[in-house]
C-alpha cells in the first residue's frame, strides 16, 4: 500500500514533516472509521510504515490484522493478502473519488434512492451506483476531516498530485486543481512545520 505525493517540491524524495504527519494520521483515522463498520469487532489491526521511496514521495505501509484475544497471533498478513484491509482501503479511496466527482456539491443533493438501489449523481450529471453504506458515510461526512488533511499538501505544481495505490493498482488520484472540492474552509498556514524535512531512501 502506498500513499503518493508528486510534484516539483517532492520529486527529490523529500517531504515536509507536516505533510507526512497529515497523511499518516488521517489515513489511520479514516481506516479506523471504515474498518469499524465492515470488519469483525473481534479483529484489531496495526498499520506500519515500512519505508519512504524516492521518485516523488511514496509512503509505504503494511496493514496487519489480529484477533483481539490473541494479539500476538496475526490473523492475516500484509495488505497484499488481506481481503479486509484491501476492502477498507478501497472504500476510503472510493469516498475520496466520490467527493472529487461531486466537485463541492453537497452529497444530500446528489444521492438518489431508486428501486432499492442507491446512485450518486456527479457534478456533470453522471450516475454511479454506490452501496447504502457508502451513501451513509457521504451523508454523514464521516471521512471529510481526514480526507481534507490528506489533500491539504496539494499546491499547484509544487505538490501536484495525491494518490493511493495498492501494488500497481491506482485506487484514487486527486490533482491540485481539484483540492477546493475537499476544503470546507481555507487551509491555515503551518510555518512551524515547513522547514523540517524527512528524506526517503
């Protein structure tokens, strides 16, 4: 699993610590909210950072699940073989993609219930079938604050794209000119973080 930022400011493989903290803490927060809905309450998980890769910034993660009663025994391996973990990550990516397609349009004005099916109507008028759980998350704004912070580093060509990948599969990609769709309020500057950098290897 990779969280990827691309652009002039990060193409050398370095990243401001603030960006890294936002990406990790907010992905973890989103993962906790979604997994609490679709993963058995008997199963807990652990997200581990296993590296930073250059060629832009690739934050490499592994997700392990284990039984709460026996935390020393891993139930399933890393996300590559983890059906639950992959589904949670895919649901997060779909949430981000839905928000991107809405282009700032309130979900309550874009979700239709017809013949026991649920549809999302994009800002361009395209209809996409979504699950009832996905509709509930969008209407509640469940992941809005987490997604907002993951998108926050995007800025023109300096940090041009954010992407979530699983192996070679791109689950979602957001470009800097789409950032406004995710921000209910203008971002505030964090000058105290801007001069501290972590470099990937």
